[in-house]
């Protein structure tokens, strides 16, 4: 029987060397997305684009994901996504790596009397993620 992935832990590192930003994330998905009406040329070239999307807490603290996105909006950065939260990739708990374009600056603020504000993000990946099953030196 396959081991189910549960939403208890994850790791997301941005940049090289990796800046840990997982602590502010409330939800994160890495998925392929195809256009609704592709051309024959796009189909031949492989039209699927990959997206890294989610939501996170708003925090203007130094080192927060919100601050990282604010300061790096529009930049292409390396990412490492460990959906199991593991530091070292393995066959059964791989990492997914690649490059992503940090989208627009994050929203700030929200409704009165809120328990805490969040922001949503959706970043386009530069190519298909690479599945890594062994640590590299």
C-alpha cells in the first residue's frame, strides 16, 4: 500500500543558498497547467506550464515569506520543494527543484477584527520541476 502524503510538514527553500520560507505557508501546491485553447505548435512543443501556488501569513518581519516576495517580485529564483518536510531527498521522499518567477508584490491588510491576514501567490515555474531522490554534495 502506498504511503499517503499528509499536510503535517513541508519545506520550501528559495534562492541559492536556500532561504527557508516554509514557516509562513498555510497551503502550497506544485502543479502543471495547460492552456484552454492551445495551438498545434504549442501542443508539439509541450504546452504545460508549471505553477507553484499557495497562501501564507502576512508578516513584515525580516525573513518572512511576505518580505521575501516583496523584495524579490519579478525575479527568477531557484526553489526546492520538499512536500514531506525532509532535509535530505530519498527515493520515497523526493525533493522537487527548479526555477520560479516570483510574481507581483503581495497584498497587505484585510478585514477588521481578523485573527490574522494572509496573502495568496501563484508563480510560474521556468520549465518542468526535477524530481531529486539523492542528496547532491
